[in-house]
């Protein structure tokens, strides 16, 4: 067995160089399920690719499966040192993702009509769960349950209602609008 690779393994597992051991130990804490850090992956891959170790022996030495050792050795051959870094688990593309136009429509309808996901879904032509997910994604709060039927509110004294076409009901406690209503002269 080549001495360079053996010394790296001893340093890695036995902590021969305290500085290297601390760096590896700190990296292991960042992801508790990762069997190897990028440095450990590089060492494993170098042992297999550069120094000719059998996959089974390298896997046993680094305490990973044969499949994992083969994966890291293959990535090292294809991408070199850069192939040892973690990859994102997010998909490269999402062909069935809700379009931006539909999301914009749901948000616009919510602002205009102040209705919940079920009614928004019917108006926008999407599932209620999709409307709810869009509202959550855009940080739009759930609607508060209000009273049903006509509500009477007192208008502050000295307010000239002829200057206004509509009124907005605003809750100071929650900093939210409960709705808007058109103003019309009372007949009768």
C-alpha cells in the first residue's frame, strides 16, 4: 500500500495532526448523516483512483459502503476536486410547476376580493391546495373569520361622506384590512 495514502488515512481517522482532525470533526457536525466530508471523500477517491486501492478495501477503511466508495471515485475521475462537494438536492427543472401568471392571478384575486383559498381556486381555475400553497409562498396571512351579514360602524363626527366613494375597515390590533365597502346615500 502506498505510504502517502496510508498516512492520510491515519491522519484522518487517528487524528495524527490535531488541526486536520478538528477541521474534519467540525465538518462532520454540520451534517450528522454524512458518512464523509468533502475532504474525506477526496482522500477516499485519491486512494482508489490515484493510488490503485481496491474499492472494497477503501470502503472498509473509510467505513462506507462499496457503492458509496465507487460513487466518490467515479465523481473524482469525472470532475476532479470539484466533484467532491455536496450537490443540491433541488430539481434542475420542474415541468409541472405552477406558472408565474397563475400565481400572479391568485395573489391579485386575493388582494381584490379578500377571499380564502377555496374561492380563489374556483376563480383562478386551480386546486384549493395550490391556491393555499401560493398564498403561503407569498406570505399572505390567513383570513380572519368575521361576522356574517350587514355590519354597522359609526363614522367619526365631522366626516363629510360626500368626499368618499368607499370605506375600508381597518383593524389596528392586527394591522389588517377587514374589507372595503362602497358608500351610497341612504334612501327611504
